[in-house]
């Protein structure tokens, strides 16, 4: 469903991604693993359309979306939860989710499936029931873990076919990570594909159907997570 | 006692106009991070257009119809704003803020001369509207009824803007965009469109301010530049980007101004700027500003 | 060691420039000479402003206050202390504007970016309102108030004695011209030295990255204050010259619109090149003259020009000229160390 081919991305004068290629299939959890600064966030941002590509191509559901603005990609079914969660600090959680509901209904994709933003939100609540209790809280007053949940729930409320999660487990206690891993599996069972940027290979290998390892803006490994754990070079690159 | 009532009414009249102006300025800053130096000139443009339209129509139509023409200035200014944002401002969002200030200053210069060429040096007023409403008696004094209408418009504008920003779908999107533009677009909001709408709304408020003031005070050259600096004082006291701040700031400035004029006329402006400077030094984000 | 090309470039630039500057009173009509004098004075003001704006990265919208103070101080001195010496008028003007800039600057440098701009604007307007509404004149008793009522805040400055010599009216401007030239050369020299001193480098470091400047031990706020005060010296100097040349000073020179014109001229010339503000000031005064003569709107022309600079030539005239290879070469040679 998502084909990223030979993309080059710059941040200011710095060349970050060097001819990166990856793909995500229907009903699949794909992890992008690498150290800090390897280019994971840049990859996610490039796919979301938040950073311009210097060259290369991105195809989503068979459509070339390389030149599309971020909001057009969101309307075509990409949900995005950034590393800093991006919760609007002075909006309540309810308002944060409201925006997604409206935009889901407006995108037109939803109407065909007779599946509204509210349904999508209910589905998100079924994964993270905790969010239901937070609705009146302002974004500013959420804990780190709550922000992560709201960010994913908000992205799911857009009723996406692909979720882009950037460091969704970062800063969570190990027990909570397990809780989130269950959540990701549940989301996948709902028919939503997931591309996750993750710096912890152990966590990634617990959920990934397929895994890409990235180092210095290039894919250095692609395949089964168990293979990655066995691969000396990958392990070396990931540990630094 | 009656004179006190009169002074309070005068202050509220002034506060209504200043609020419209400052709230627009603050809204534009809150959403786009741009200080619109041309805001006062857009206010003046609203005043000129309304005065011109009313003068033109005064002989032809019934006074009641004239009131329907009052918003003409606001609409023209909104139309101007909807063109200005994509053409002049959009290419500059990624540049340092000096450039945004400079471009709006350039716009100020251009607008000032355009008004000079079109309407010349003679003051232009929409007094038929003022005359149509007559006067009310406040004890032994008389007060123009029209000014009460302006106060009412100010109150409605304050309530309307509040409801718009805090109670509507567009308001939520507006606040979301102002808080995190990147995330807003990643969720599927057309940020470019939100910007045009916010700028248009800000311009509408400036134009409306000019339009409602012109039946009681004639439009003159330089009125925009003069009022701009006062609008700065208001938003600085209230906090840049805050609507509550614009309201409280407008009230403070209006009442202080009325008070100082009573006692020591020469210090009127100096006192206002001094308050602004003091607020900036003690609390740089103003009374209601968002901490940075 | 002098490189022959450096010497050649200097001769090529400085000899014609020097000859022009010295012979201008003979070559120009009295009217054009006055315009030329304004251009020189305006360049000093823009150069002074640029120490805060281009070099330190703080946009001031209140520099008109220091310009005006430089002329008003001496005007009051003439009126109330009966001083007729240009030297005293000049020094008192500079001193006043320096003290004013030091005081206001001390408060303003606590803010940065947009807040700095608004704060300088507010203080500038306080100063402006004291003159336009007459509060300052009140301090000088009934005579002061009468002066305010007559002049609406503006003040007359007579032809003062220069080095004790009282010039005839028709000789005055050509003689005063050399005072302006001297002040211009001294200002350019001093500001050049300040810009290229370790202090100037520290200011640029502050502009480019404040956090880093703090980490490498630059006392940021203090240096900003110094820059602001020094810039006040040159604004006062320019203002004092302006007052004597125009033989009056009005609140218009204190208004924020005049501050904005200084910024406009500086941006037009280019804020990142030392000589930019001078070019900008010359072009600004020239265009102003053309606008006046052909009855084109002054503001509309400046406004469109500003838009052109922002969109097409963001580095200003100096930066754009620098892209021309020949000029760039000469410029580089000019910038070499003098010894």
C-alpha cells in the first residue's frame, strides 16, 4: 500500500536520507529501527509530507503522492503520531479528538465505508479506554504516557489505513510498553497498517512483521526481525 | 455625576473601536506570528470606504438603508486581506520576522498613499448616520445615540468573536493551527486556508472598526498610523495573541486615556506608552499572554 | 606588506571619492549641496542604527528619539542659555542622546525580537509625545509654553558659530559642509573599527545564536546595551548636524515613522555589509528627492521598493552589488587590513 522509492531528503543544508527505499503492505506492522540521528524521524516526516523530498517517489494506495501537501496525505488515509505527540496544548483532549472526527468525516474516504469519525473514535477508545476519562483535560496537563495514548487515539480517529508512529514507546515504563504493544497488535487486527520508528530493537522485534534497520540515512537491513537479531553488523550499527 | 456617566460612555465608545482593531491584530499574531503594521491603515481604509459609500448614497436612499451600507468598509478591507495574505505574506513565513514586519510596513506606506490619492486631503465623514439617530439626554448633557450603537456593536463583537473562537468548529481549528501548525496540517487541516481565513477575519475587524467610527469622527489622512500605535499599546498590555487581553487592554487604554485627559492633557499619550513599556518590562507576555 | 592590487583598488576608489567629496561645494548647486549634506547625515544615522539592527540583530523602531534628542538639546541650549557655539551645541546634543539611549537601551535590551521592537517603539513614542503634546516645554516655564504654542513642538536653531567664526548666510552651508564631511568620515572610521573589533564579532555572535553566545561567555545583555548606547551616540551626532543644517527640529523627526524610515533605508542598502546603510541612505534621499520633484507618492514608492527588496534582493543593494564580480573584487580588496 505504501511504496517509498529512492528518496533523498535534506534538513537545511544537511543531506539526511540517501536513496532510501521501503514499503508497507496491507495489514502489516513494519518497524524502522535505528539509533538517534539515523534518519527515522526524517523518514516518517518525509512520508507524511512535512519535509520536502529532493528526489525519489512515494506511492500510497497506487497513487503517486510525492508532491502532495501533508493535509492531502492525511485525507488519503495517513494517520500520524509524532515523537513529541503534537497534542495541542491549550485544547482539551476532546477538542483534540474532535478535530480528527471532523476531518475524518470531511475526507470522503470515510463516507464510502459508512464509517464515521465517531466510529473511528470508538474504535480508538476500545484500544485505549483510558483516553475516555481524559477528555476534559487540556493537552498541557497530560503525562507523557497519556500524551502518547491520546496521540495514537487521535490519529486513529482520522480512520486511517496507515498509521505512522514515531517513537511511540519512548519514555514509557517497561510494563506500559507491553500494554502499548498489545494495543498495536489490536490496531493491526482492525485492518490498519503501521509503520513505526523505534530505537529499541527488542521492542521492535516483539511486534514487527517486517523490519528495516536504518543507519546514516540508508537502509542497512531489511527482513525478518529474528534475522536482524542474529545479524552482527546490524546489531553493531544499532548499538553504535 | 452626569459628567462621569458621559466619560464612561466615551471610554466605552473608544474601547469598542480599539477592541475591534486590537483583537484583529492579536488574532493575526496569534495564528500566524506576524505583527501586521498595516493594520491601522486597513482600519483607515474601512473608514474611508464607508464614509465614501454613505456620502454617495445619502442623497439617494432612506437613512434606514444607509445603515445597511455601514459594513461596506469592512467588506472591502476583508477582500483586500484575502488577497494580501497569499500574495505578500505567505512567501515570508519561513523568513526571519524582520522581513514580515518590513513587508507589512511597506504595505502601510502604499495604503497611506493610495488613500491620499483616492480621497485627497479633505476629511470624509458619514455623518448622515449620526444625524439619523439623534441624541439622548444624560442629565443636563446630550450624547449622540449613534455612539451608544457603537458601544453595542463593540459588546456584540466581543461576544461574537469569543463564541466564534471558543465555540465553533472553525475556532477550534484556528486555535489548533496557532498552537501547532505542523501537527494541524498532519491531521489534514488545510493550514493555508486557515491562514487566509484568520487574516481575513482580522482585516474584517479592523475594517469594521473604521466603518463604525466614521459616522462620528471623520476619516482623515494619518488616522491609521495614529491608531496603530494605540492598538500596539492595547495588545502589549493585554498580551499578544490573546483575545481576552485585547478586550481588557482596550478597556484599560480607553479609561486611562479619558482619565489622564481630565487631569493632565499633555501626558495622555506618554502615560499610555509608559504603561505599555512597564507591562512589557515586568511581564513581557502581557496580562493574558501565553508564556513562551 | 602592501599588495599592489590592494593599493590600486584603494587609489581607484578613494581618490575619485575624495576628490568628489572635497569639490562638491564647487560642483553642486546650493540646493543640491544641501541634498548631498542630508544624504551624508542620513548615512551616519543609518550606520549607527545598523550597529543594533544588522550587527546585533535587534530591530529598533525607536531610534528617531536619539536623532531628535541630538538636535533638541542644543536648540533648548540656544534658546534658554544663549549659547551660539556650534561645538557646544554639537557636544551637548551627542551627550544628551547618548544618555537617553543608555537609559532607554538599558530597559529595552531585556527583551528581544518582536518585544524589543515594540518596547523601543513605546519608549520612542513616549519621547515623541512629550514634544508633540508639549510636556517638555512646560518644564521651561511660560516662555517654554509660548514656544510650544507657536511652533507646535518644533524649534528654531540659528546659524551657529563654527570654531568661533560667524559665517555669512551664503558662506555658511559650504563651510558647514566640511564639518559634515569630517563627522561622516570620523563616524565611518569609528564604526568600522567597532564592527571589526572583538566586540563587533561578539555582537554578530549574539545575533547569529544567542544561546551559543552565552555559552562562550559573552555577556549578552550587557553587550546589547553597549551596542544600543554606541548607536545612540551616532544617532545624536547625525541629529545635531541635521538640526543645524535644517535650522529647525520638529517632532516629526522623533516619530516612529522616521525610525521606520531609517530601518527602511538600512534594509534597502543591506544590513549585512558594513557599507550597506550608506548606500541605502544615499539611494533613499535620492528617491525622496525624485518623488518630491515628480510628485510621485513618496510613501507608495518607498513601500513598493521595500517589497521589491524583501522579495527580490533580500541582501539589499550592497549584497546585490557584491554579486557583480568586478565590484566584488574591489570590495574584497578594500576590506583588507590597512597595514
